[in-house]
């Protein structure tokens, strides 16, 4: 289960917004891990 940023140019913006957009917020990571268990 890879968790990280895609290997491409990313949009600019505030970190919380980018974390949500790319699935790297704490909430998104927790949901992904739970889905894999």
C-alpha cells in the first residue's frame, strides 16, 4: 500500500489543502489503512 505523492508536478497551495487533495491528511491515511486491514 504505497502512500505518497505522485511523481509529477503538483499544484501549489496551502499544505492542508494539498494533503487533502493528494490523500495525505491524517484522516485519509487512517481510512486507507483501515480499508486495507
